[in-house]
């Protein structure tokens, strides 16, 4: 099922959602941090720093910085891979799932207001 929108309508929806997010939530994520978070929660695990960097086409330090912030906010956890101690596995958290559920609800509600 697809949603029919013009580019202007889609940008208007994104604008309203981001405005509400900034105004109402103390956790203000950058677009890159949000992309990392969505990748972790919407794509089946496992997720590694190396894999996230490849998917987002950025360097591992970029992912590490994003994960540092997301981890401080309690939205993700990192643990060493028991099979490969050089690799770090990124884990989902309840707080992260709730954050994205609330964001999803906000997108739906905002879309309904525009429709």
C-alpha cells in the first residue's frame, strides 16, 4: 500500500514532524543519528559498527560517534561479539523501541492532520 503525495506535501509532513519533535522531545537527534537508529530497529540484527558504516556509506568513526550519543541516551547498547572480540554488536533497548514507536505515532498523527 503506497501513499500518494507530492514532493511539497512530503516535505511539509517531514517539516511538521521535525518541528514537533524538536519542540516536545529533549532528545534531539541529528539526521545521521536517526538514520543509524532506524537501521538498527527496522532491519533485522545483527548490527555491527562495520556493517552500519557500510550501509550508511560513512566511516566507522562516524558510526561510533552516533552510537556514543545514542548509547548515552539509552536508545542502543553495544557489546563485544563473543565470537570475534574485535567486533562490536549493537543491541536494541526498550527505551529505543519506545522512542521510535512514539516517533512513528507522531508521523501518523501529523499525516492525518494534513490529510
